């Protein structure tokens, strides 16, 4: 955990620093916004910013956004400064910590940001074999490609490999290649020099340098542009990178772990992914089986999540009833571990009896597990049929737009599921949605809810 504390607050933050360091955090101080930005640009990085409420948090959030720096902010101030606390939350702070600080509160905030509860839970033999291989190769510096369906736990396994490696005490940096716009991803990975492009107001150290000595996780690497793949290949082969606008190579010492929910061999055959890069990344392939092929893991994970969310919500721990276990075992779990976790979380919140019964295992729209419900593929087929009823007189673009939006709607806003059903990449889908938003067309937000004008 890398903590950046911004401000002084009459020495009160010194005590907060001590508590954070006692919990294993590495702490850097900055007195103001400019110093904080200098630290973040330098490659030291931060997993959390703890900022004095006297600092202009709205301005800090604006500056971070302009430079595409992503780090959660927690505001802190004296206990009776309620107005400043509310203003800080409105400005973009995730939480407010009163000072003098409480050690347990500091520890809870650090744990929440670090998300240290992402344990690797398994019992099934199929998963045991994958974990055994991960342990076997963890101590090496070999590149690792982790594959599997969305929601199977690829990032969790990547963190496990890092934690078992000789680099465990160094940084673990994760970059989601699908979530960062194509034109910004190169700068995010390799950094840039001042003036390299419009908006490059200062040198910025990229994720490669930030992860120096540790591990760099390239999540959803299949969504990376082919041109950028060539630069990544050179970085892996030669262990040097070129900052955007830079004039000399910068050496780096990192281990690369990449993840993908697509078949990269097929992507290489079709020209969407460089075959030579695939060979470099796929020194070791850890293929995580879908949850439906790991039946013993369903109960192990369900029990773990039930205990976890009972404790997190201050509720009594409740066992799973026999009917609940049967319903869990029979469900296909198309969303894998992520779907199971959400299902159990809802059940913990909705259950009032002495145990979690099958009645409490429901989907977000209230459908019980095991009850007849159209699959997402069926939803897409229905949507396609509705669209094709009135094709005559319409443009291809109009038909395509309606099909994409209807499929997304029936997938409850889930971009990954919709892209898989439509047979397009997640990047292509997001580009289409951004076009629609620009034209003023309402787009379903991720996870369902009211239509909004943003993808």
C-alpha cells in the first residue's frame, strides 16, 4: 500500500502517518497540490491520497483528471469541521477521517483501498492444478498469460503469483488495457516528456517505470492496439522503454503478467494480435476453468462470501440451507465467481432467518436461482428479432445501433456480456456507445438502472 499524505494540519497527520506505517504502508508527504502532483508524476505512485480538508480538493481532483492520474482521495480534518467534510465529499473525496486519527479507522480505510480480502479460495481439483502450477512458476521471472472467462478471478490469481514471487515486496501495478482510451494508453504505460503532446504539462512516469522491480499486470491485453503491441514487444524483449516524446531509452526491471478472456491464438491468426507478442507473453499459460467446471469451488466460495459479507455488514453469520446449496450447485454461473459473489452478498442482506435459504438467492431483477429465465443469448435473439421486423427503409447504421442498444439493455448494461453476444471486442462496443452518446442517444449504464448520456 502506497499512501500519499497531502497537507500538514498542525502535525496531526504525523500520527496518521505512524498508524499507516504500522500497518505496512509506505508513506510519502506533500505539503500542497503541486508537490503532490510532482510525486505522482515521478513514478512513486500512490494507491491512496489522504488530503487535509484545507487543501482545495476540487482543484486536486480536477488536476488529477486532467493528467489521467487515478487514485482515491480520503479527506481528513479536525472532528468539528463538518462543513469542510461535506464539501470534501462533494468535491470528490471517497471518505472523511476525523483527526486526531483512530488507529482502527486508519487500518480499515487502508484495508478497504488495498482490498486485501481478495483471497484465492478454491477446493476443486481443476482449480488446484492451476494453483499448483502458479506456485511452481511464481519464483521465476517468466512472463505469464492468465486466460479464462470474465469473472473467473484472473486478477486474483495474478496477485497470488506476485505474492509468491521474489518480487512480492515490490510494487504490483495493474493496467486495464480496455478501460483506457487508445490514444492515452501509450502514455499511461510508458510515460511522457513535457510537451510531448497537448496537455503534457510536465514529465510523467508511466506504469512500466512505476512497477520497476515488481510486477506489471496488463489486464485485458487483447484490447490493446496492434501498433502499441509492437512497442510492448520491444519493452519485453529488451527491458527498455521509450517515453512518449523521449530521446533516450529507459531501462526497466519488471515481470509481466497479462490476462485475457479472448482466445489470443485465434486473434493472432486473424491479425488482431501480434503472434510474436503472444509467444513472448505466453511463456507460461495459467488457464482458469469457468466456475461451472469447478463444482467443489461453488460451495467453498459461497461459504466464504457469506461469512465475509455478514462480517462486513455487522450481521450474524448464517449457514447455507440444503435447498440453497442445491440451487447453487445447479446454477450455470455464466458470470462465474463475480456473479456468485454478488448473489451471496444480496442473500446476506435479504435473509432474516437463521440460515440462508434458496428463497434468498435471487438475481438483481428478483428471479430466484433455478427458476425459468431467458438466458442472455436468448435475450439477444429476441432483441435481434424485434429489430429485424422493420428493416425496410432503414440504414445499416440505424439497425446496428438498435441491435447494440437492445442487446446491452437485455444484458443489464454489462458491456463484456453484450460484446461477447454481438461478436465484437469490448473496445469496439465502447467506441460505438461513445458515438451514440455524442449523438444524444441514451445508453444503458453499466449494471442496469436509468438510461444516461454516457457510455
